[in-house]
């Protein structure tokens, strides 16, 4: 009975091993890079760490990109309102402000000259009045 049990156990263990490991061995034979990684576990760990670091960098770049997009989207109404306000106020200033043309400068110079003459004549009358008051005292 011992031989019969050992034969049954060996054949059953061999069958289970071939059923479980057969597809894995076939897949590793079709993918030699993965077979090499299974045969060199330290290189596999190092490549996994490098891959995780690259994935983390890609993830943070995507996060910064989406953050910039959302911040730009939130700022857009404020920027548009300032542009519209500047355009409308510029239009209103151009429409209702007095344009200063070359003819206006000549008119302004004439007004200044007339005002200076009036002030000079008023100064002379005040000086004469002051002299008369000083002579009477």
C-alpha cells in the first residue's frame, strides 16, 4: 500500500503542479522580459521603484496642470469684468471729455494774458491806495 500511495501522491502532485505552473511557464516563455525579471528579482524591484517615481512625477504634473486650469477658470470672470470696465470707461472719457485741440491753447493763452493785465491793473491801484494812506499818516 505504501508504493501505491506514493505513486498516487506523486502523480497527483505532478498533475496539480503542471496545471498550476503550466500556464505561467507558457506565459513567461511568450514574454521573455518578464521571465528575465522573475529570474532577477533585485532588478525587478529597482525597475518597480523607478516606475513608481516616474508615475508619481506624472501624477503631480497632471495635478499642477489641472490646478492651473481651474485657477484660470475662476479668475476669468474678474479679468473679463476689468477689461469691460476699462473699455467702457475709456469710451465714456473719450466721448464726454473736452478735447484739447491746437486752437484751445491759443484761446487759453489769450485768457491768461487778459487775466494778468487785470491783475496788474488791480496791483497798481492797490499800490496807489497804499501810498496815499502812508502819506496821510
